[in-house]
C-alpha cells in the first residue's frame, strides 16, 4: 500500500479542480500519542530541562543554607535528589495524561487513518472513521516541528496533529515542501 502519493498540478480543459501536491495517509497509534506527549513535554521548548535543573538547584541551595552550614556534598546530593524528584513528577504526569486519554477515547481516533492533502495554500485533513474533514491555510498554523519520528503540526500552542515519517514515501521532498510553506514556523527538535 502506498502511504504518500505525489501528484503534479495539472489543469486540462475538462478538469479545473486543483490537485493536491502531496497526499499522505497516516495513523496515530497509542504508542505514537505517548511518544508525542514526551516530545511535547521535554523537547518542544529548549528551556524545559534547564528550568527543572535550575529550580532544583535553587531548592537545594535553600535547603543547604537553611541550617546555616554550607556543604558542597550536601548541596550536590540534595540537588540530585530534587532533580530526580522533579523529573519523576513530570514523568508521572505524562503517563497519567496518556492513560487518561486512552481510557476516555470513545471516538476510535487511535489507529484510524488520517488523510492529509497538501495544496499550494492549505491542508485538507480527513478521517473517515471519525467522519470528519477540516481545512486550514498554512498561515493559520501555530508551528510545525520535526522530530526523529514525526512531523508535528500545531494548530494552537496546545493542539497538534502528527504525521509519522514512516508513512511518507519521499521524506526529503515532503520536508522541502513543509519548510517552504512554514518558513517562519518550522523547526527541528
């Protein structure tokens, strides 16, 4: 089965309909959603991990200076403990959100085929299982991010759609198309 078809834009006398430049059929599995949550939590912003480390360091400084005796060993141990605790809390929240989303999904969104049709100025998204169709112009997107396994199309800061790279036949051609269309909104993470 072909996952992506690249079509030339043609207009003959009989067919005045605009043809999509690229068509991709992609699926989001439960595991893809889980990976997306981790990407969105830790990789979307380059400041997330440094901020967790800094807040943990400030907490360990307060602990260390609170008793009036500064100890480098105590500072390092308390910092590592607080850092591990903060990361564990974030991981717990991600896993809880993932479990909650999977448990409450009554629509069949997971494992259903999303068809994305890329035109010169817009994307049309269709999902037969959900009986839904949407259309957005490229300038209406908040951002597009490319990770190791996905292209992530953010509609808003908190709402996104995934395209799995393994569902794209010509990855380089698709990347060039996306970079051109989202020139100020595209970045790799």
